[in-house]
């Protein structure tokens, strides 16, 4: 199946160049100049990944990313930012972006990042949910493996696709310590020579901010010294 990439950027020249290059690499592409056009296209077409500029008129890329995650939408997002605004990369990741790229960039690097994110968010999410309970309940939270959403008291909680996969992996094995290498291999290790264990610590930090009343004293995701992380056994998990 051809994967469809939606490019959202107010720079017509850039988005058309990126579109042409991605299509030569076998992707199907759609282009939008802003969030309004993006939503019109998403209403008509299923998109496998969004490549989105930060600085756009109207709703900027960071606000769009935050809004989509708050709505429970885990469509993978790669944000593009100018070289002198790299702080936006950090904010974008906090808002749920899956990766970022600083302008100007080599189109080959963008393709590599797209393939890496898609690899993680298609095969790996399916792997994480395979033979696992469809729904896991802990505290006020419900983790739904079918809709790939997390909710708190019925309200969606913003998660990136990597955060969802990591939470599903941990919550599906309550009380079992999982090493950083084990988690990294499943999150970003398929097809990659060296799984990035530092990425796991960053994802855990982001998950704790979303789950915990006090992220510095977590009750859901515990650190296992010299090993990795474990989902606490004090939380009741209910199969749906």
C-alpha cells in the first residue's frame, strides 16, 4: 500500500519541491499551505504522516500539533523549523511531535526520518498491541489498543505514537521490569542498527508529565535502578 504524506507549509516552493522528491521515492503526497487547508484534505483523505512547518499564518505548526494530540489523534508528525528557532523542536516534541528537522535540510534525510517514523508507528504499534488486551484501565485512565488512544475520566490525553506504544508495552506487562534496550528495540530498533536508549528516557519523562500528578514521584511508571522501567503493580489492569 502506498503511504500518503501530507506536507503543510506556507512556502509554496518548498512544499512542492518536497512533494516532488517524496513522490520520486514512492510516496503519495498532498500539500497544504496552512492548517485550514490541512483539515480540508484530512477530511477527504487518510494520511499516514504529516510533515509540518512551525511558522505558518493562522494556527502555527506547534499549535496544530498540540491540538491534534489533545483530540486523541496520533497521526505521526514531523515538524520543520528554522535554524535559529531550534527551541521549537523541543516544544514540538513536548506537544507530541514524533520527530523534527531543521531547515535547510537534505531531502534524503527527510525521507530517512519519514521511513523511520512510519516504521515505528505502523509495524511497532501493531506489534505492541498483538496478543495484548484491547483495553487497559489504571486509575482514571483507559488505554485503548484498538483506537490507540489514552483517556482520563473519558477525556482524551495527548500522546504521540511513540508515547502510546511505550505505554502499551509497559502497561501490558505490569510489574515486569523492561530494560531501556528492550524498550528501545521495540520503539525504534526495527531495522535500525543502534536502538536509541536515550530516546526512551525522554519518552518516559513526557509520559510521566501526562500521567502523574507529581512527575518527580511517579506512581505509574517506576524507574528500576540499573535496568530500566516497570509499570507499577499497584494499579489494576482490566481486560476489555
